[in-house]
């Protein structure tokens, strides 16, 4: 987060392969809006419980349904 905060102090952050959302928890604590993509249904469900089903996509990045340029 220290490296990222050198360039942006807030905004949306996308974690590809977010697992259960540990990095996204830290990002949210630092003021970022968390989004993730996770292939494992088990891990994605845990992350969805933390951040909501609209913020965590279960599948691959190619299948991801976030609107184009939404995370910019």
C-alpha cells in the first residue's frame, strides 16, 4: 500500500487473484474502494461476504463483468 499511495491516495483498487480478500481489507482501511477477481469459488465467497457480491467477481479476468473503464 505504501507504494500505491505514492501515486494515489484514494479510488478503486482491483486485486486480480484476490483469494479471500486480505489485500483488499488493507486497501479498504487505507481509503480505497475494493474490487477483486477470484477463480476459486470458495475464496470468492469469503471475499464477497466481506465486500459484497458486486465487488468480487468469481471467475477469470476475461469473464469479469465490471463495466469497461469502471475501475479507472
